[in-house]
C-alpha cells in the first residue's frame, strides 16, 4: 500500500491510509458503475486491512475524504456501500 505524504498533510494520516486502501481495492477488484470503478468495501473490511484503526476512526476518515471530494460512497443495493476514488480532474457528479 502506497501512502501519499501530500494527502497526509491535506486530510490527516488516518484518512490517507483509508484512501490508499480504497484506491488499491478499486484497482484490484473495481466494478465499472456509471463509468467509474467502484468497489464494495465495508468499514469492517477496511479495518481488516488497517487493524490499528477503530471503526469510528474509519467512519470519520471516510467522511473527511468525501467532504474533500476525494472519495464517493454510494448505496446501489440496499445498505451496501460502494466506494470509488474521485479523480482530481472530475467532480463528484460525473
């Protein structure tokens, strides 16, 4: 997993780690939805990868990433969360 130090400065360490997990999982097993690779990734799955973060910290980190326009989370089937990395050259509504 690769951590962007610039991202750490922008959003903090925990959100940067979470961002890296989402980015890696999207590249490994992302499914194209609305033209973008989304990955079905729960907080518990992120916690399995980052066991040093509690679920509350992961929820907060995802919120920070969403508010910064770096991650989009959608529910397509029930309450299942699908997440994607938002490319810096596009906005969330694309």
